[in-house]
C-alpha cells in the first residue's frame, strides 16, 4: 500500500484544524507548530484543500483557515484525494498490466484491498475523528476542546 506523507499530513492538519477551530480562523503556523509539519509544506497542502472546497481562507489580521463544510461532511478520502493522493495497492495502478503486459496472479487480491481501503476512508469523517479525540481527552481527564461547525461560511470568509 502506498499512502505517502502528503496524505497523512493532510489528514493530520485537517484534524488539527477541526479540533482547534473555535470561531476564529486557525493560523497555519499554529498547526505547523503543534503537528511538527513544515509551514511551507502546509501552505502547499492547504492551497490544494482550498481548491477542493475543504477549507476556506481568511486574509489579513486575524486570518487563517476554517473548514469549508462541517467536519462530519468531510471524509478522509476527500482529504487524501484533494492533495493528489490515490491509495493503490496494485503494482499497475489498476491497469491490469502488472506483469509485463499481463495481469499478475494477485491482481484481484490487491484490487479488492483497494476497495476495502477506499470504503474505510470513505466511511470515516473528520467529525468522527474529532469525537474520538474528545472522548480520549475526556477519559484522560484532559481539557475538552470544542470545535464549532457551520454549514455556511460567515460573510466575507471565503477567499478565492
């Protein structure tokens, strides 16, 4: 299976954004510091996430990022695909030319695994992960972090 750092970092950064959004946009530098991800790398990822409508940016003082839609409406596969990541366990990228120009003996096995991975990632949302984080924090006696969700961005929030 090939899920690269790009896909993992995008999911991590989006989850951080969902957890820490409390009405004001979240600054990428804060995500960078909390998650130990290069700010320049986050800027590249968030440009792609914004093009797919997964995040909205606000410029100027007090600017940053917020989710483009509610956390429960953003699947993990949405995030991974937005940053040009496809999860594919076949050697041939699904073209069935794995061994020379022929289908390899295990092609169907790996293609079926792709379907399971895709179903798993499609069946989990950022909202699910936020809830899991809250339960763990509560069980550990930690602070309960609230992440607000809006179905519509605030006036003037979207920047194209």
